[in-house]
C-alpha cells in the first residue's frame, strides 16, 4: 500500500503553529488631524476658564457669557461646547476661588490670641469679598451652592469651627454663639457690601457685629 505524502506549506505561507503577522494599520489622516484639534480644545478651555475667572470677579456671576468668550478670543459656540450651561461654568470656576479663602483661615489659626484670630478671620474674609464679586455672590446666594462648591467650602468650615471653639474657650466670645450664626451673617454683610456707598463702609458694620459678640471685659484686639 502506497503512503500518501501531504505537501507542506509553500515558502512564506504561515503554518498552523505560526499565525500570520499582523501589520498595524497606518495612522489615517483623520486620526492625525484629531490630535491638534484636541490640543486646540484644551487651550480654548483654559482660556475660557481664565477669562471667566476675571469677568466674574469684576462683574459678578450674572455677567454676560458673550463677554467671557470675547475675552478668551473664542466664539460663544466654543464656550457652550465646553460648558453647556452657566452652572457648568460655575462648577469649573468657583471651587478654586472658594478654596483660596482657606489661606485666610490658616493665617487666623496661626494667631495665638483666640479673639484676635476670630476677628482677623472675619476681617480678612470680608476684605476679600469686598474686592471679588464672584466670591461675594457665591457665599451670599444659596442657589450657587452646588456639590462641588460645597466640597470646596469644607476646609473653611472646619477652620471656622475651630476659631469659634478657641474664642469661646478663652472666654472672649459669647458662649451662645454658633457657627450657624456666622453662616447667617455672611450673606447679610456680603449683600450690604454691594449696596454700600463706599468701598470700606462694611468695616463699620463688621465692627458692630464683633462688638455684639465680644464678652464684656475681654480684650478688644482684632477690631477692623
């Protein structure tokens, strides 16, 4: 009986044990073109955020979005591509601004005198709010307290709790004062700042507030 010989693969053909080599597809012109577009989008977003930061600080959070796009050197359509709603733009801009207030709290916490620390924190806070309309309105308007803004406020709230605790423990702050009282006062004075005829008239109002909180007979350091 004759044996049957099975012919082997021709030269260059893949065997069962060796899969054919796969050549990766060359980058298409469309894929290559997408890379600069992504870079342009990142640059536009950064320019829009910087412009929004300045415009909101100068004109408040109801400033026209067209002005932000103009300062960024983009179209209003580009702005809406990145931030479909005004709230989305707030969420991108405001948390970083709110976090800057933590520096005021840190300086106050470093003050050894408890009353001076408490009073200097409020003075520093309202000094910033008198100059920055975006922050002023953020702390004054409950409708702007989005989840991201609330998260940015956490460190500041911890600092306030400690400043209040220290001043009460030192006997220089009314024992019935609570952080919630300050939470109610901040929007009130923030609104008054925007309505007052002179830029530093708020200092007088803050002085009245501090006089009402200071325990009689305690040191009067820290008056604005």
